[in-house]
């Protein structure tokens, strides 16, 4: 492998290094004292529009999500509250991670062919590709809950069943 | 009573150093965070009080104490355990000769605020600093790990290189003050040029100040000079350490930072001297003076010393979080081909100056 060497022509001032150190120290010290001043002002309720840091204090404060962001799945309902899903197995077939497991049953309404008896998603396997949402002909599965935290202490806890998926609602993305 | 005074002085300086160490571990996080536009550690709380993350060092100590104390197979059990204690002991014992206050008349007793009044105080500091390297070298040898050994060898060679610069730099200071006693050195810095500029080492030895600060920063083994630790390449001499023994090495780094700051203060920034503050009170030129009691003067001078040390600690943290680390050969080149000739030049200039003056 060829090694590319970049030759820099340093001026004398850069070569003695100590002035460059002082310039660097001035930059970092300016950030320090500016942020210190802003934080102290915040304690007294002043200068609220200035931010003391560029980071988000995560559990209390979230960054705004993109509306297209794929978050935790949910199953949508019909007008009468029953699941919209018709157990057509489209999502189970298209899923590249094989994380969806559906058992279909016969629906009492002859207009509707089937309904899901079981609908499990193993989030330990899910890769959040969103293909299930794309494949669904009934708009029955969506990934718009805005939830990102679903950790669990066991593998069993990562498997979300029908009732759990139906119980979620959408969170409109904040801008 | 003698023993009580001696004990309380040692107790005071030990606790001040330990307090500085505690604050510095917190300061390192908060200061670096503010410098990089972050917030920094603020989660650890006691009963909901977060107090700007000041409990994080406490949480760290609890974590380190409850962790497994691992001694690598093939490592020397005794030396592996001994090494962090050696390193920390010699870092702490150096504070014995640092004067943190002048001599005061307190209730009939002449109290000199210096734990050990040695005539060879400066040599004592340098001796203990050199002995401190044994801790790091022992840690490397006893770990049975090539990276640890490499780190300790680097530590030894870096310390030797920079100790020579340090030693050569203080010769200039010695030529001016003509004493090795640190207390006498600080007393000598209480005089003035033309009645108003204090005769601090930084004005008498500006080049020496820069060189000594750089070498002292190298002695602390923190980032611009962190070749022995090298957290981004080899982990260094403490790679095989865990739990509180690892914590002791980290604490040693911070104690050495405080030691370097205290030494720079004592040699170059007038130690506990406050400009225009004598044993009787403030004395400005002519009629302008203010009488103060002995206890007030002591309080002011000890706080001045602590303030100077704090500002220097802040400055060293600033340098640590600003500059990238040196490469090994660059470090050696800086030490041997730039700093050492400059320090010898410093001796030469000081000698010529003294010759011209006499």
C-alpha cells in the first residue's frame, strides 16, 4: 500500500510552536469561559436562548426525530377496534430477518377472510428495515410510534405479541 | 504541643492534597466538557441532589473498591501489589517540604507552615520524584505483560529526560536565591524591584519558568506527554491493574499535577506571598498601610498559595485538553535537543547577568 506523505511548509512562527500553543489555548479557554458564563446565567434564569452545550441531555431531552424515522412497530385497528390485519402473511414473507410469526384464523364476518390469532414480532431479530410496512396491503402495520427504547432483561421479553402491538398509538414527530 | 503542631500541619496538607485530587477528577470532566461544548458528568446523585456532578468521584471510588482485584498469572504478587503504593507514597511525601505558609507567631509558638523544614528541600522533592518512577517501573515488570513493560520503560526514559531539564532549570533559580531551602526561597521572593514589582521567579527567570512548567507537565504523565500511559496505543504500565490499585495510579497522576503546580508556585510564583502583604499587614509605598493580625495574615497567605495552585491546576487541565499527544520520538527530540540546550542557555544567561550585577 502506498503511503501518502503530506509535506507541510511551516513558517518560522509555526515552527517554534509556542505561539501556536497559545493560540490553541486561547480558543479552548474562550469556549470554556463562554460556556461557564452561559451556565451560570442559566442558574439565574437568564439568557435562556443561548445554549451552554451542543449535546442533548438524553432521557430528559430528545433530539427532534425525522417524520420518516422507523421506530417501534404497531398494529392499526378498524373502526370497531378489531385489528386491521388480515393475516395475509405478506409481512412475514418479506421480512429479511424472519422476525414476524403470524397464525391466521377464520373471521366470523364473511367480508373479511382471516384475522390474526397470533402476531408476534421478535425485536431481538428485527432489523428495522420497514419492509413489513411497505408490503402490508391493508395499512395494518406501521412504524410510527416514536418509541426507541424497548430493551429487556430476557430474550422472551423481546418478543412482542398481538395485544402489545395493538395497544400502541402513534406519536406525531416533534419538530 | 510540638507534636500536635507538627501533626496538624501534616494533617492539613494531606487533606488539602487529597481534596485537590478529588476536585481535579471532577474538574477534569467538567472542564473538558465545557471546553468541548458539552455538559459533563452530572448524573450521580445523593437523595436527588446532583450538585453539578460532584458526587461522581465518590461513585468512582465505590465502584473501584468493589471491583475484582486482579493479579495476572505469572505476575509477581508482592511487587504487583506494592507498585501503586510506592508510586502514591512518593508523590505524597514530596508535599512535606512544600511551604504553604510563612512563619507566624500563634499563641506564643513560632509556627512555620511547612511540614519538614529541610535545608535541602528542593533536592528532597527531586529525589522523591525520581523514586516515584520505581512505582511505575515495578508495575510494568511485575505485570508479566509486554505492553506494561513497554509502558514502564517509556516512563523511565521520559522521566530521566525531563528530570534532567528540570534539574538544569532550577540551577538558574538556585543561582538567584542561593538556597535549597524552599521556605527561604519563598521569603526571598517577598522583595520588590523598584518598590513595586515583586521579585517572583517568573520575572527573574521567564525562560526557566516556561521550561520548568513544560518539564513538570511531562513529569505528571498527562496528555501532551502521556507516552508511558498512551491510552490510545499501548495502555501502558497499568494495563494489568484493576480496581482501586488502578485508581491509585490515576490518583497519583492527579497528585503529581498538584505537586507540579505547587512546585511551580513555590519556585516561580512567589509561593504563599501576597504582593505588599508583610507579617504586620498590608504595606504599600509611603503612608499607605493596613495593620492586620497574625492569624489574618496567615489565612490570607495560605489562601493565596492554594489559589495559585488552583489556577495552575486549571491551566494544566487546559493544556491537557487542548494539545494533541506527542509521538515518542518527537517527545525525546523535544526533551534532548530543545529543552536541555535551552535550560543550559538559561544557566548561562543567569550567570552572565549575576556577573554583570556584581
